[in-house]
């Protein structure tokens, strides 16, 4: 039984070490990820959103023009 307890403790220590290593790596990489989001992703999303809004605006204008030219009777 002592051997089993030692193996469980060793496994637990390895899991704890793995979690600790992962936590340290995340703490290091999260600020870099946030910087990437702010510097690259957000501007791209804004640019594409602006373009999409302009396209939608033009399509709505075209629809309004069409509706004015083809009134229902």
C-alpha cells in the first residue's frame, strides 16, 4: 500500500507541476495575445465593419431609389 501511495503522490506532483508550468506560460503569453488583438484584430474588424456598413447603406439607397421609381398602384 505504501508503494501505491507513493505512486499517487508522484502522479499528483507531476500534475501539479504541469499545471504550474501551463499557468506560468499563460501568464506570460496572455499580454502578448491581448496586444495582438488590440493591434491587429480590432483594427481589421473595424475596417471590415465600416466597409460593410457603407455597402449596406448604398444598397438601402438603391432600394429606396427603386421604390420611388416603381410605386405600387
